[in-house]
C-alpha cells in the first residue's frame, strides 16, 4: 500500500498549514492522500482534473475546492497547462465559533459537499481577486513573523469560509459535479464500492460487474483515481471504520465486520497503516478533541 496519510508539521495550539502558489505537474504532485484536516484549494491558473470521493471535477482558474477531512482526493494537473494553486489545511478546532444567534457555521459547505458529492465552487469573476488577496495576506502573516500573526491568519481563514459559504448557496454561482468524462461504469463502480464495503470486493468481481476485463479495469481505475483498487477499498473501509468508532459504541469486532474485514488482525493492521494508530487509540483521541472543542 502506497502513501495514504498526508503528514503535517504543526504546533498543537495552531493546527494550520499552507502550500502557497504551487505549480503542479504530474511528476511532482503528491500521491493519493487522505487526512483528517479540512482543505481549501484555490486555482490561480492552469487546468487539470481533481478526483474527490467518487467525483471527477475539472480544475480551472477561479475554482475553489472545499475538501472535508477523511476524503480521498488526488489532483491530476494538465501536461500542457499545469495548475498553479494554493492549498490551506486546518483542523475545525481552528475556526470554532459562537453562534451569535444565527444559523451559520463555517463547516456547512464541507458537510453539504460531502453529502451531495459537490466539492467545487466556481467563484464569480468579482470574487476571485478578493479570494487571492485573502490567500496573499495569510501567506504574508505566516512568513512575516509579526505579533498577532496567527490571529490574523485565523481571521482571514474565517473570511475565506464565509465567502465559500455565500457562494456555495447562491443561485448565481454555477455548481457542477462530475464534469470529467469518466466511463459510466467507473462512476457506477465507485458508488457500488461505497455501498458494499461490508461485502467481498475483489478486482475480478468488480471487473465482472463493470463488464470489462480485469486488466482494463485496473488500468482505468488507477489512471482516474491515482490508486490501485486494493488501496482504494482499504482506505474507504478505514474511513467508514473511523466514522463508526466515533459515532457508535459498537465492539471493535462488530465494526470490523461492518467494514468488510474478515479478521481482527487484518482490521488492526490496516487501520494502523492508514490512520497511524490503533482503533481504540483513535477513538480516545477523537473524543478528547471533541471535549476540548466543546469546552
């Protein structure tokens, strides 16, 4: 299994990272990655394809992608016009908020995006310069070493999230998903995998369901997702296991079975490889984080 978890270097008091105006190409783009931080990706120029949790999106200038934590994603920059983008990574703890008496949260676009498989916001022309300026200011604060820099960064991230929220839920902003012409069987298989994680999902069975040869299935799957079928299914099963660990009090053996693992040994080994810790330790860590957020 290849690299799965993106690792961030940060202080516990400030869970934030940024990759500023990075020109991507197929040779230097990160391998498929999975992390628990939320991610904003703004496309300054160029084009490409973004695979995000079952969906294939075009990447174009002015696009703002909102990627929730624990979602498989991989960018494929165009060979001739590679994407230049800025990525902001943060833990939800960074932007925890009071309600101030209105039904608004910074996380709503991420939650709705995950629910509806819509991760791309095409910003109107008038809002692109403002977004680029906010990112410039975050970068300046991050590198300038001035007093109050972290507070300024958080304020600018909050402004970014407010803009994302406003653009995500307005009629004038076009919202498109699955804009890339992937084969129909590929989209159906990705949905099938999500719905059948508790059942056996071998390459041969999936290829048979798609009515293509195993070799063709494997090649197209890797080209479009950046992952092998085996790695993708393993990551999806661990994502589901994380959700069940956090949302229920079920026994580990029950959760392992619900996620399609035939043995506890396989479950523990795979979970630790992808999540970086044992299932019980993960649950303890998440509960502690939730308690801290609510305190």
